[in-house]
């Protein structure tokens, strides 16, 4: 059906190549129905070349630039049209994301997200990205948690927000029970969300619960055997809690085979060599 619709729109454009809204419709079809970012970009750019007043082309084009990691183009478009469309959610959201991920400009990203929230306070995704800035850039962890909480109020299934809250509670706010609760909620929503699973395993290790910690790391490796930090942490469990240095060596060696530049893995492997083989030369 989508292919047929694309053919119809293309036929209309052949009849009138200067039809800006026809190109815009083609862009929408490629973007939303076909998930074809490249052809969607070409179509929207053509629509704006013909008529640069089409807000419904500017907004998705910024989003497409973001997903294609064309951050400079995204920022360029944002600077051109943001004053014209001050209430447009996508222009401000994806403009902010281009500032953050393309230029590490957290201050401008923050301004974009806050401006968008004035008009779209119900958008969970906006709250999530605003919270990330509070967490990573401002290091204002209580405000970050408050923003993540607002995010999940609007979208209770936003598993990444639950996972990030867990990390902040467990690591910075001194509430490991709450951290565990949030991690579990995140994993309940997405059983293969490796970041939350890994952090929960790390938390269990801190709490002296090796079996629970081991289960988390092994769950990750059951579907992602290249997750090298999980191999390393599993080696820690075997070495510290089960005194099984041979198994610990096997796991840690696996971590550095996957990532030869993993310094923590090499350091731990050196310690294991020293204790297991009494071989200081290999340890070095």
C-alpha cells in the first residue's frame, strides 16, 4: 500500500515538478511510512527549495538530520527557523539534540528543551532529554531525578528514564533501595536493556549479593556476548566471592579479547596472573 501511495505521489510530481507540497507529502511518506531517511531528506529539501515557508517540512528535516548525524545541518536549520516557529516541538527538541550530540553544547541544548517544555509540558521525551542535561552537564541530581519522574508520569513505560533514575539514586543520592527498585522497573519494561541490567549487577556486587550480581551479568551475555564490561565484572564475582581465579581469568581474558584497549580488564588480568600464576612478568 505504501509503495502504491509513493507511486501516486511521484506521478503527481512528474505532472508538476514545482509542486512543493507534493514533495513534502513524498517526504512524509518516505519518513513515516517507509523509514527511508535518505529519500525523505531529499524530498523535504526539494519541497523547501520550492517553498521555504513550509513549517511541516522544516520540522521533520531537522529530525532527519539528527538521525543521520548531520548535526551541523540540523543546527543550521534550527538557527534559520527557530524564531519563526517558536512553538514547534520537533524544531526545538531536535535542534537541542543536535547542539548536544553534535557540539557538546549543553547550554544551548538546555535552552532548547526548556523553551519547548513551555509549550509542550506533556512530552515525556523532552523531559527525558532535559533530565539528561541536568544529570550530565549541571550535575544537579535532585533536579535530574525530578525531571525523570515527570517523564515517567507522562510515559510510565519510558524504561531509559527508570534506568537513569536508578543510577542517580544508587550512585549519587545514597538511596540504593530506590535505585534497585528503579533498575528493576526499567528491566521489567525492557528485559534486554543492558545498561540497567549491568548497573543492577554492579549494585548487587556493592551490596554483597554475588549470586544476584552474577545473574545480571550472565543475562546480558546470554543475548550480547560481546558486552566486555559484563565479562570483566563476572570475573570480579568469580575472583572475589567464589575464589575461583581460573574462572575469573577466563572471564577477564574474554573482556580484553573483545576490547584490546580495555585498560581495567588488563589491570585486573595482571592482578590475577600475579596471584594465580605467581608470574610478575606476565602481570606486567
